[in-house]
C-alpha cells in the first residue's frame, strides 16, 4: 500500500507541472515585428503602416506595384497615423484581433457583422484622435473574446444527423445505396486504386466483398434520410471529395452538397432545421481554405469562407493564423 501511494505521488509530481503549464498557457497578441505572413496583401491587412524598407520578407521597396499597395494601405487612415508608433501599434493590435478571432469562432458570419461595423467607424475618422478612440473601442470589444477562447478548442459535433439506418430490411433502399456507391467509386470521382478496407496490400483484400473507394453513412435527419459519403484518403492525402444526398422514396437521390475540400466537420449551430458544418481544404503547410456551409431549405450553400494564413508563432510556440480573402453570402434561417 505504501509503495502504491508513493508511486501515485511520484506520478502526480511528474505529470502535474506539464498539465499546469498547459492550463496556465494563454493566448497572446504578437508584437508588430513578429508577424511574417509572406504575402504583402496579408501583411498590410493587419499592419497597414508597414515600412517595407525595414522588413526581411523580401518585398522590393523599389517595385512600383509594391509601393502603390503600401501607399494605398496607409491612405485608408488619417494623415500621420503611421508617424505615431503608439498609434501604429494600436492599429496593428486591433486589426490582428479582428482577423485572428474570425478563425477561432464557429460562427464567423456573426462576428463579421461586428467587424464590418468597426471598420466603418474607422473609415469615418478624419483625424488621429478619432482613430485612437475607435481603436480603443475595438480592442476592448475583441480582446476578452480572443483571450477567452481555449488554445485547444473543443471538438465540433460528431455527426451531421441522428440514428443510422439499417438497410438489411429495406431491399429497395439498399439497392439505391449500392448504385450511389458504385457511381461515386468510378475513376471520375474516387478513382479505382487497388486498395481495400483491410490495408494497402492487395493480398489482404477480402475477395468476397465488392471493393469501393467510398466511405459512407446513412442516417436520419430533420429533412429525411441522408446518404453521406467521402472518398477514402491514402498516404499523406489531407483533402477528399464529399457528397450529401437526400434519399427520397420513389425518386432519385437529391444532391445537397459536394466539395473536393472534405472531410466535413459538423457544428452545433443550425439553419432551417439542419446543422451547419465546415470544411478545411489544405492548400499548403501555411494556408487552408476554410468554408462554412448552411442549409438554405433546399441544399447546402457556402455562407462564409476565408483563406486561413499562417503568420508565425507566438512566444509560447503556438501557430498564429488570420483570415484573409473573406467571402460571404447571407443564408436566411427560419
């Protein structure tokens, strides 16, 4: 008993400091000289006062196009904004909070409404005193939200719909599913690689089962039975094609969604009785295309998207990203 107690105490001593460090770890706002997105347009989004002659990002301060982009970014703010280091840093802090926090929430369309209002107030400022006051307001609004979001956010919902459907007693539906799977497994969709559910070695394949490159789920939702399918991923593949079909009695399945940037991640929010979800398509090690979809009553549409761009790491070694190239479409939810 004594040995067991001693072992547990030792385990706590070893484990607790690491856990304590993780618990105490907080989000930080980088310094203006710490960020390096690699793209001039992205840099100017959060640092309009960029002095390209002082950066080591490789921007040519003699290039007319680059000079024009920098001048246009500065011209959007009152004169002398960038001549005041404190104000320039405050502007960077506000812009960073806006476009970093967008990437941390699961309902960016709601936060975007506030950011649009904030940017309108900025555009109305004619002098630095007004800008300074507006920036203070923006920071006071966004800083608590930014700091309150865990560094490791909770996972999204597990599934898009409810109970699975047993096809064993529904021969007609079983036939529909088999036809869908066969169509999606063709070379034009998921391809016909010689792999199986039992591994990448063809000799491991179960010859008694028809082979498919499609993973699928059939489940019940608020609008009817859904067929959800993804192409299998192999090797270091990170993106896959995804389909949602509404299964309708005595009718062809209705396509609700299709994307090459799967897999998809269901969210807790809903629109017109169906869960929202997102996809994250990897473009490079530092960029991902993030798209949020909402059900419009007939099918899923892209409601909000942005390019998630890496801008470096903070003092804790955590990667920092911001949202750039934002696109949005209002989906009416009833």
